[in-house]
C-alpha cells in the first residue's frame, strides 16, 4: 500500500497494553518515532506508550494514534493505516511483527539486575554444601554423611578423621564380614543396619548379597563375595545383611566354612505381626506393578478346613524354631545374638547397646542421634538441627485391617511354636 505521494508506508506495530488502558505505537524504518525524554529521534524501530486520553492528540508533534486506526504525521505527510479491531476494542498487531515499549525494556533490565545476584547466591550456597558433604564422606553409604550437635561431636570427629583415607590408604581394604545379620525378614533388619552404621567402628554392606543362599552366586567364590564388601580399617567390623539366610537350609554350613568364629545377629518379632507385615510388603509390590493380591484372610486361612494355611510362606517363616535349629546345629549359641524386633521399635538404644556389647565395641549410638518421629511412627536419625533421616516410604507402612477372628486364630496357631523357640533360646518374649 502506498500513500498519496507514492511513498512506501512505514512498518507500524500497534499492540494493546497489559491493562488495556493504553496502546503501543511503534513506527519502524522511519524517523517518526515518538520523542521520549533523554532520547533522540533515530532512524530505527521505536515505540511509545500512549494513554487513552492521548489517542486523539498529537504526541510531542511527532504523531497521533486513535482507536480503530493510526495516523502518523510529520510535516505535510498524512499516512493512515487501518487495522482490524479485536473483541476488546484494541487494534490488532500485524502478523509477523512485534513491539516492546521502553517501559517494558526497563522492567526486563530491572528484573535481570535483581535475579542475577540471587542466582549467584544460591549457586555459592549449594556449592559450599556439596563441598561439606564430600569432605565428610567415609564410604558410599548415605548415613556416613553426618552433621550433628554437641552430643555427637566426638563421633563426628572420628568420622572426619577417617574421611582422609581412600581405597589406597595403608590398612584400608575390602574384608570378609566378621558379623552377619541373617534375619528375619520384616523384623527390622534394615533399621538395625542403618542404626549400627552410625557407629565409627562399624561399616556395612549396602545391598543384600544373597551369597550363601544362592547357588549361582556361591559358585563365584569368596573373592567375589569380598569385593561386594565396603572398604574398612583393620579395627572396624564389617557387617553384611541378608534376611534370606535365616530360612535357608544350606546357608549355615556355608557360612561356617567361611568363618567358624563369625558372629551372627537374628531379629525376631511377634510372629502374627511379622506375617501380616510380610503380606503388606508383597501387596504393595504388586500394586506398583498394577497387579492384584488376594485378601490376607483368603491366603492365610484354608477355606476347606478353616485352619491356618501352613503352606503360606509368610506363615512358614514365622515358625522361627524350625529355622533356628538349623543354625544351632552348626554354631554355638553364644555366637548368635537375638534382637527383640518389637523392642527395637520402641527402645532402639537398649537393643543396640546389647549388640555393641556382643561385638565388643563401645556404646556410641545414643538418643543424642536417634529420636522418635511421631508422624512416621518409629525412630529416625538426627543429622543436624534442621535435617533428619528416616527409613524409606516402604518401611513402617500401615497394615491392612484384618478380621479379629483371623488374628486370634493365628495367635493360637503360633503359641506352641513360640514355646519351642523359647525353650530353644532359654529366653521368653512378650508374644503371649
């Protein structure tokens, strides 16, 4: 489109402002840019913000805008461009063109000036925290990174001293375990391992290795097993945990062949509670896979007889005396320490002190670093005044509601089995 004098029309941008009370007029490829203070007219694209009251009046003698179109005047030239109106009554922006007011540009620069220092500040904070965590790292276990208050200062100092060692330091090596937590599943073995790992004289294997109860892995040999262990110093105790060892008929003799003087730890809980907890874990595992599981009552109780289903693996595991006999046939009783798993939940330090005595190490895990988390329903570990570490979401899950008649039936079923266990261990538990 050309004007009456045959000149090409200048590039023109009209856009509504944020509050729809003004519009932006931008004139490109001409010197018709509205004059602003501390600016001079330039032969490049520009913009000015005009209020509604100024739409019908000249703008510093450089141009005027009015609703439904735009008159840009300079001298005797009068070029009119009419744009299609949008529903809110403001002119539309021509396709492919954009405009930004001087005010908008100033706002962008202001926000950039404010945000850049904040970004730098948080980067420095995160970098420093990362350096602190790295300097305190002893091995790959997450609980080795401990920052605590005065009650844990001495333990922290020992951890910091040991952090100077690496895999090539003298005396640091991967050693076979001198203690194994052999079970029982769903009795608190993971919680116990986490608590024991707080002790500076203990290092723990992160994963359940299943070396002695898996034929394929056992054929890989002790060197393969040793390489699964964490690095430790000569005075430290290496502990491995695999609850599957307890119910394995072949594990006791294999462990004995590795080390006949090794110390073993077994955790036991009320057999009915352990059975329900076992079911709960399998239920959620299947739920994550979009699979279903029959109700506990339908699995644990036989439909034909109405009695307890002894073929159910969770019930078989809870008949502790049958599995304990296999271990006592190979190891003397004084090499096996039994932990009350129910008491570990309510009074963990008392149980840990007994384990420290059993292992011949000082009492270092106290209530200065353990506290009861009422939300989770069990004890967690203090890291510092603002940070704590609890077990994962898979621990401490709420059990499903079980019919009272089924619970009573399970309790009656386990009573004679519990008595055989008490006689075997010369110790009673509060399960009756």
